[in-house]
């Protein structure tokens, strides 16, 4: 940031930061972005949701999504589910912390309830190769 550049390129800038450091970093970068272009390359979808007004998702060197963070989230609308059982054949699934539920992205498992999508769910859909 020395020399007050008009273009700031950041590659995985929050890797290794604890949560309070990430919050301070986001504050600094959002202030800087008011006066210059900031390009953020990251796998941290929380950083994208917090900092970015435009998103490009790349897969194997090709752009598979271009738009706003909310549009990326919307890719997964109607494709995110929660259920008590495990199910095969979905794009992704994982156990949700203390709730004892499984979260699924993709086709609905039997008896699953529709859940609100996140930007991470949108990323999973965008990179799945499935419409």
C-alpha cells in the first residue's frame, strides 16, 4: 500500500488471521476501496461477502460466474436443504455444528427442509458444472 496505488492486488490476504484480525483487515480494506480499485483473490467466501461488490468465480482458468455476491448466493436458492439423516448423490453435505442436522447443496434428500443459501453454497453450485 506504499505509494498510495490506484490498484491494490491482494492474494489470500486473510489466511492465518484470527477473527479479530480479519475484522480489522476488512475495515482497513473497505476504507481503502473507497478511493481505489481493490482486487481480492481468495477462497474465503466470508471475506467476499463482507468486502466485495463484484465477484468472479474461476474454475480451471475459466470464469464460471460473474456478478454480485448476492447473485452468487442466489445461484443456490432452492438447492440448499437440512435434514437429520445422511444422503448420497448431492453436490456437498456436512454436519451443522450443535444442531445435529446435515446441510446439503443439490437435490433434496428425503424429508429435508429447504434452507436459506449462503455465498459458499452459491460457490459450490457455480463450480459444480450442474445448472
